[in-house]
C-alpha cells in the first residue's frame, strides 16, 4: 500500500532493537483517515473469505481492526490483556510474549463471542516474531473457529513471524513489508 509506505518513510523513526516507532499515525496519535483506507484495503483483500468477525489484541491493533470491521460490516473483538486471572472458566486464554515490552501477558476472549460457525480475520498493527498472532491462532483453535486469514499493517519481514504464519498455512496479507531497519533506515521488501 503506497500511501502507508510513504507515511512510514516520512514519519517513522527507527529505535534500537529493530523497533519502528510510528506513534504519530498508528500507535498513539492515530491518523483516522489513513486507518479508514487501511480498513478498506483489508476488506477488499479478504472480501471473498466469508469473514464473520474481525479479531485483534488490545490496544494497538484496535484502530486498523475497527475500520476493517466497519468496511466488512462484521463485529470487532479485541482480546484483552491481563497478568493473571483466577477465574478463567468463561474465557479462551493464550500466553503472549510482547516484543516491545519484553513481558508475557495472557490474552483472553470471552467464550460468548466466538462460536464454531465463526470465520475470523485476525488484524494487527505489527508483525515481528508472530507471538501475538500465534496467541490468537491458539484461541481460534480452542474456540474451534476457522481462520480466514491474517492482515498486518506493518510486517518486519526479516523477523520470524512471516515464516511462522506461512508454515501454518494461514493466508497472510501485509500492507507494508520491511526488509531491513539497518542503519536506522527503512528498506521495503519490494
Ligand atoms: P510479535 O507478537 O509479532 O512478535 O509482535 C507484534 C506486536 O509487538 C505488535 O502488536 C506490536 O504492538 C508490537 N511490535 C512489534 N514490533 C514493533 C515495532 O517495530 N514497532 C512497534 N511500534 N510495535 C511493534
């Protein structure tokens, strides 16, 4: 998606540890119009997949997932993060290691919101090592729902997540694919 790539080049900054900071349009301040265009693009890409719900993880995935859900005319579910819970009977839960925060959190979705006839589209802001997506795939497995695909706003293709999803056989669509962040410079795959 050229508009997104251009914005990354204009406003993204590279932090140590292969972290791309895009908090002026995606992760903190949100460019609502750009999010709308991102949602429209995911909806176009996955329009024939029979998606019944869009699923993400709070909080950075919510903006692009919400606009995708609007364009697909389906509900959005965001998995909630928490440290530990005693009462988890009513929840599907998976453990996720956070790339940027370097801590593990449980993520959960209430069992009421996922039913076996659902076909979910997973959306997230970034794909690094694939832990967040892996956690959502685990939850999908527990809930016995089908996964129509994974849509990522910014993929760091040089990290493990891309290969992990490819191997799982789930369709992956990333709107911007970064080949390298070496020397504080963003280089795209294409
Ligand atoms: P993964 O689970 O694929 O290892 O990492 C994905 C999650 O980590 C994303 O949801 C995002 O919140 C965060 N993340 C990973 N890499 C980056 C990055 O380079 N920049 C930002 N802003 N967030 C990242």
